[in-house]
C-alpha cells in the first residue's frame, strides 16, 4: 500500500479510501453482525482514546493510535482521565468511604 501525504491509505491500483469508504464498510459489517444502528465508527475511536487515557497512555501514544492531528485534541481524553483519578482519590479520603482510588497505570509494557 502507498501512504499519501493526507494519510489516506491507497491500495495499489485502487482509488483513495477516505473516511466515507470506512464508514460505508463499517455500516456493512455492523449490519452483517446485527449490531445497533447507532454504533458509529467514530464512537469506537472515542472509546479507544478514552480507554488508552484511563490506562495511563501519554498524549503522544494516544495520538499515534487514533490519528488525531494535534495533541490538543487528545488532551481532552487525558484531562478527563486525570479528573476522574483526582475525584476518586478525593472521595476515598472521606470518612467511611468504601472505595479505592484509581491507580496510575504503568506505561504499556512495564509493571
């Protein structure tokens, strides 16, 4: 496959495969599997970015997976994850609190 400047993948001998191609193919697969019609390809990207942030991945790591153009776009996910960790830690300090604060995860591949 050739990779163009605009980051769209183009298999040799075929037209460019842009976002609409992926959305169309995703809709086909979703229908074949009988999944809900309100499940969208972009929602999967959002879920992945959120889960990576919750696991402690850096902005650069998340950006390399999701393809966001700027780190500022990724910071939305990492800031939400940081806020959740801070809130859980604060609540755990309350007398009688019976929850454990979320732990900072180690970088992927480390313990």
